[in-house]
C-alpha cells in the first residue's frame, strides 16, 4: 500500500489515468483555493455520483448487448446483429421502443404505489455503486462500515419489489413478490454470514480495507474461504433473481412475477436495474473474493479500475453461463437449500475464521506460513462439506436411479409391464441415484 | 353516474377485496382461503391457447381444472364437406408438430375404407417420414419440457438444431416444413428427391454425437433431477384406466407401442425396441423420449438400407367414392395412440370424420398428476405430457 501511495504522489498528475481520483482531487483543491469548504465537499459528491451515473448508464446499454450476445452463442445462434455494427445499437433501439410504448396500468391497481417502484428500485441499485472501490482511493464513499452499508442498502430493494407486486392487483405479480420477499430474506442470511467470514478474518468492515488486506497478505479470499465464496455467489444470484434461482419472475410459472403488469419503459427500468445489479454484484464478488483492484503487483502498471472491470467481467460471464445452462429450482428446494445447507456451512466457516484469526493474533502464527496451511485446510473442509451435503441432503426420490428398460418381446398391458419390471437383466439406461 | 360506471366501481371494489383476502390467506398461513389462478389461455407454459385453472393453497395445488376449446376450428365438421383427398391438409393442422403422423393415420383409415393396397416403396417412405417426425417432435417436446423446468431456452435451441435438419428434409421432399400434406391415399405425394438420402445419411451419422451431448448436458443435471424426479407421478394402473398412451404411458412401465402391438406400414420388418420407464414421473417421460429418439434412428437406418424400388403411389381415383361402411386406423404418433375413424355413406366425402387425439386423452390425467404438488410442479408436469393444443381442440 505504502509504495503504491508513493507512486501515486509521484505520478499523481491529473492525466494519470491509473487513478481517476487525481482529476477530482485537483478540482476540489482548486475550489478550496477560492470557495468555502462545503462547496468542495458537495462538488466532490456530485462529481462522484455523476461519474457513477456516467459509467453505469452506458455500461447497462452495452451489457444488454453483451448478455444477449453471449447467451446467443451458448444457444447456437447469432443474437442481435441487425441494428448498427454487430448489433451494437440493438439496446438503443429496444430502449426507444420501450419509451414509445404505452404505459399501461391495471384499472384496479393501487395507482401511487404502482407508479413508484420503477423509480424507487433505482435508488439501491445506484447507491450500492458508491462503496465499490475501483482503486485504492477510487470509491465515492470509502465508509469504514462499507460492508454494513452494502447489505443494508441492497436489502431495501425487496420492499420496492413487494410494492410492485402488491399494487399491480395481479395474482402472478403477488406470487412473484411473495416469492421474492421470502427468498431475499432467506438468502440474506448466508450472504451476511459469508461476508462476516471476511470481516472477521481481515478485521475490517471497510470494503477497501478488505481489498488492502488481500493485497498485504498476498492472497485472495476465494483461496482462503472457498465455501464462503460459493455461498456468496449462489446467494447473490438468488437475490438477483437469476437462474437457477429466478423463481420470483419464473417465466414458465408466473409469467414475469412482480413486474408482470408493467409495460413500456417501466418494465425497461426494472430490467435495467436488474442488469445493473448483476454487474455491481459481480463487482463485489470480484472485490471481496478475487482481490478487487489488486492483482499481484500488476495494479501498479495497469490502471486498478481496469483490473477490477476485468475481474467483474469474468464473474459476470460466470453468471451468464449459469443462467444459460441451468434449469430453475423450486421455491421449497431453494428455501431448504438455503436454510439446511448454506446457512450451516457459512456459519461453520465463520467459526473457522474466528479460530484461525485467533491463531494468528493471539498465538502469533506467522501469516506467510499459516495462510497457506489454512487455505489448504479450508479448501479440504469445503470439499468435505459439499460432498457431505451431496450425500446427506439429497431428497428421497433422487436417491434411487431413474432406469429405462427395453420391453423386447413383452408388449401389452399391465401384465407385460410386470414382466418387464421383474426382469433381472441390467436396465438399458440408468441415471442418477447415490 | 351511469350504471356501467357503478358496475365498474363495484368490480374494482370486489377485486380489491378479493386481493385483500388473498393476501390475508397467504400471510396468516392458515390456508383458510385458497387462491384460484388461471394459467392461460395466454401463458408462456400452456403451449398454445389452453387454460388451466388451478386452486392454490399457498403454492400447493389443490385442484386443477382444464378449460379447452380456445383453438377449436371445427375440423371434424369441415371434413364432412370435402373429399377424402381434400381432407389430408386438415390432418396437418390437427397436430402441427407431427403432421406426417397425422397424414399417415388418416391415409391408413381412408385406405382401409377404400381397400387400397399401398406399394412397398411408399410404405418404406411413410415409415421414414413418420420416424423423422418422431425425432423432430420429441426434440421439441424435450426442449420445451426443460424450458418449463426453467432453463433459459438453451436445451430448446440445441434440440431445435436437429429438428431444423428434419424440417429441411421435409422441405426438400414435399416443399413444406410444418404442415407437410405429403401422404396420399395409396402412397405419398412425391418420390424422394435425389438429395434426400445423402442428407439423411449425414443426419444419421451426426445424431449419436448430438444425443451424447444432450445426455451429458441434461441427464446427470442435479437440478433437473430435483425438479422432475418424483413429480407428476401416475401409476400404471391409473394410466391404463385413463387410456393414456405414448411416452406418458410407457414412462409408467407399460410396454404398449402400436408399432409393435398392431404393426402398420411394415413396422414388423424393422428391428427396434420399446423403452419403458419405472416410476411414471416427469423425468421418466423425458428419458423415454430420449431413448425413443435413438430407436427411431435405428429404424431410419434400416429403412435407408432396405428402401425398395417401385411405384410410390397406388392408382387411386382422386374423387374416390368408397362403399358405405366404416374404418378405424391408428398409429403410434409421437404423443401416443392417434386414431382416425371414418364413416362413408357412399358419397365422395366422409359421412363422419373423427380423430382420437392422444394429447387430449393424456391431458385428462393432469389433475391426478398435479394435485398435491406445487404450482411449479404442475407446470413441469404439463410440459412433460407434451400436449399440442391444435390436437386437443381440433
């Protein structure tokens, strides 16, 4: 950290694009020369917010294209390729179409509460960006309780979703909202516990502090606490309503869930926020578990925000991949997976983190030796926990293999069925089972 | 204020009250008030315009009621006004995902009525296209089934690649892809084009690899297992008593296949097997379909190897007037037993034209399969039955 700060002070000119904070610092220093202090802090805040909006807005448009294109390639088709070069203007065309569409509201909807959610849902979606560190000094608000802020703000989105679902006066929307509430509340628990592991182990609640800890100890958290990383990834994809946990807007069951009744740009806003949240959550996964803006010294030569964006893109690709591949789980399966598997496992790792932290702090274990040992131990524990879960927690119908037999010469009704079933020979096809 | 306004306000009030009751029932959890949800007639998972009225206690299905008739086109009545040959295009539109099988069943019934002998080459071509149709239809069925399980269209698109190749073969043979209108009374409309057999050969060469891909992607997928195993179970006894047929019946373990039980078009000459399931759940139906595709490929291989020469169409007058009488012919369509019943009064058009649609009869067991499961299970079950609404309503 120290040598990096030293470098920044040497190369800290406004054109040093490794740290975009320099430009802002120059502006605030210039204001401080002639203006009052409060003006400088307001300008700083506004600049940060504008910066985020300027990044998020265009990124969303590009993301729509990226997601559709990647999913298309998974599905053996071209994806958008008509509007603009390589279909790049497709999201713009979509946005124009959505804006021009009529904004319908159900006659029996609760009008005010129906109008608010598409706007309100943007608030947590944008606020979260404020604590994402793009570089050593590049977060809009480097809070010392950043983790708490993140969890608190992201938790408010569920209220908006319930407003949307309730006010629509539509059963699909209500079901979607109910499912969203139940799932968000449940999956926040493993999410909090997974982050608690990091907080306990690194000894800080500042998000930048967690990245700096990883930098200092030369290790990324996914190696130290893989199960927390997996749990966080799954819980986050559940909170984001993405397959395999997209039950609150399960298309094949409840049409579009809580935003069934929203048309035109109101739907577009929900859609945009969903994508934006996916991106920011990928960013946080990259920050917490993959080292954020730090990459074994490379961050001194490549701008830190590019490193973070690259890691974010990798996580985002993983999210698109799971979405493109996996079917959806049922709500009771998701709930039982959360409470019976994720919560105990993450809780176990909180305890492990406490013990290991104590070993380092009180017993004075040398971190260069202790961390690799702990990483190996934790990885083994993770694999053990996953295998134990796969053995113990499988529901009864899955224990038996599904078998396909060939009828051969036995053709007929129930008697032939009994004949085929009573044959001793191996079935033609056997899948699943323990 | 007008009466219409009053009514509207009252409706709004009612709707709000109903909604509040719903919310109370859901939040207090005493289940005192079940919720009625109409799935359809326009819903992503009803595969057409079909309405499923489910009564839910929370997420648990207490009652499921089918409302059909949204796609009724009065085919059976229309057919009484047209000659026997003119009726063939109607059969395309009964089950638009298995037009060849429908053509075949109807032509078999008409041939029985007219006493026509079908030349061997026509028989073999018919088998070829019926089996190609089965491959295409099962690809569609399994793809949409996994979509109903919540996959984001990827398996569906994979399966569509194969279906597309089959449809290309239909197109090069008869000019149409979906509503083929290819079979004729006494044979088929056109002989095979020169490029068909090479295309079919390459299709047969590629398919085993494709099927291995699907099996790798889907068969050991834990989520698919969790969603489909033990869901929508029906016992063999109930399946037989409900007169189910096709993969839905075979998944329960009953080895009933008309190609074996009552061979037509020379199916007795081909070697193939009938795959049956064990549990009768959605996953078994999926597996049975996968296995049936493999068997169909086996049949296709044999048809290509033993394709006889000769005429492809018997000499049948275009405006045939069969003797008064009746005929019933049935085939194993991809969805089950598809039968056509024709009555002739000696005129150029059938006096009565009736279709036994497998989708409709398989659907009747949906209530038994879905009550007690969750809403999501009911959707998966509906997807696994593989209905075609055009066939249900006709």
